[in-house]
């Protein structure tokens, strides 16, 4: 399943497909990754991507150097707490420099699918898992979603969302969904969510399958899911078992795939494209937890 071959047909509906081959133009690294101006520039913060020849790690080991007031710090891309603590740094690294496009891509696909199903965005009651500093919430809000509750495991994420995008979320819970405090669990159960959104947060030691399954449990039957996942994880397993769980859920019909779209999530530090698949699905039953 999910075999990548030669179509280049962009997003379309259906449950199984072959993904388009990588556009060779994207693999030719002719330009140097550079930081462009953003909020951090005004604060004397500079981002330097390391020389890719000295980097041989995986996506979750990537790092950059950040010069703050003349002092240089090496920051791993997955050290979100440190990144969120500096206003604009997350946007500077991932959006300006590495050209990430995932919040916009996933939310646009959701918007299009909802339109095709005559669902107005303001009918959604969204649970956003791994909400970070609110970039996805902001995209949803721009599209007319009125009710969004965020969950993230990091206090720094909630602080950054309140600082940078106040008012986007109705509530922001800093909890581990696999063992939430009773009061938070009760609050979330009362919300009757009909949509789960999670962007750039599955696999790679971020959200584990158990937390995604717990979020999925909070969604009404027939509710919508909008998420993305690294393309490779739909074909082979990541260490977390995420890919296996999603593949099995689609195979078993626990998730009904409504639409998907393979796209360039961002550039790696060596300038190579990292491809993800955005999926829009409907909840049909509980997710299988695969060992
Ligand atoms: C790459 S960021 C993505 C943030 C946001 N979705 C976006 O697209 O800008 C991944 C986020 O997942 C969060 N995260 C990691 N593990 C988590 C967990 N077990 N439960 C909730 N959030 C988690 C991280 O704290 C981080 O904010």
C-alpha cells in the first residue's frame, strides 16, 4: 500500500493511491539555505544552518546555530521549549529558512474537503494536539473555525501561543493526554469535539501513538481528522509505531480516508525536500493500538 510511483496529479480523493515520484528539480540543491528577515531579526537573533557536509543525522537530530546578542547557541530542531522561548525563532527556523508549509497545506485541504461535504468551518469543534505556538490554530481561525482547544505537552508552547497569538484558542491545556489530570480529562470530554487536527507532531519522538489514540477517543463518531505524517512512515515503520497504527486504522476502516495530498513539508538542513502526506479522514471506530 501507499507505494510511491510516477503520478504527478496533486491532491485527489480516494482511499488508495500511488504517490507521485519526487520532482527531480526539488532534489537539486542550487541555492543556499538562508534566513530571511522576521521578528527575530529585530531582536539581534541570527540563525545559521550548519554546513550539510558535516551532518549525517536523521530529521530529529537536525540542529542550527542561533546567535543571540553575539552569543552562539546550538539548538536542536526538536528542542521546542528553547525555540518557543524566543519570540519568532520557531517561525524563523522552520518557515523562513526551511520553508515549512504544513499548517497551510493541512488546513487548506481540510477546508476544501469540508466545502465538498457542505460542512461550514464554524460547525467544527476542534481539538488540536501538539499545538505549539499556535500557527495551525491561526490558520484554522482564518478559515472560520470558531472553537479550538489546544493540547501540548510543553508549558513553553502554551506561553508562546498566548504571547504570539492571543485569542486563537478557547483553551490551551498543557497535559500528557495519555495520563491527563481528571479535571482536564473531564473538561475535554465535555467539549464534544468533532474534529482532531495535528500538524508536524506525529512520530520522531513527539506525540506517541497512545496520545494520538487518546485524542481520537475524544472525537465524536463520524468526526473529522486532519493530520500529516512523514511519507516514509506510511510505507515503513518509524520507531514509534505510528506508521503501523495509521496504516492498520486505514486498512481496518477505523479511519475512513477522505482525501490526501503528498507535498514538501520542508527542507532538510542539506536542502533536500522532506515529503509528508496530509490526510483528511473520518472517525469510524476506535484506533487499534499496535504493539
Ligand atoms: C513541530 S511542533 C508542531 C507545532 C504545531 N503543530 C505547528 O505545526 O506549528 C511539535 C509539537 O508537538 C508537541 N508534542 C510533542 N510530544 C507531545 C505529546 N506527547 N503531547 C502533546 N504534544 C506534544 C511539541 O511540544 C511541539 O509543540
